[in-house]
C-alpha cells in the first residue's frame, strides 16, 4: 500500500514553471509530474550503480 507524505521543498522557479506547464499539457497534477520525474531519476541512478 502506498502512503502519502507531505513535505516542503524549495524548488527553483524555472523548474516549477516547467513542471506546471508539463502538468497542464498532460492534464495531470504537479505532484504526479514531480513524483514521476523523481522516480525516474532514482531508478536511473540505482540502475547505474548495479551495473
């Protein structure tokens, strides 16, 4: 079961502007976009370490 955690992050305005635009274009939430990108980055990083 997935749990949701609330936190505060300080994100550069250029990044959050891009996230907002992506969310609008994909008709989804900024939270979903941020979670997806973080997950992709973590998976990519852990895959590189396993090689």
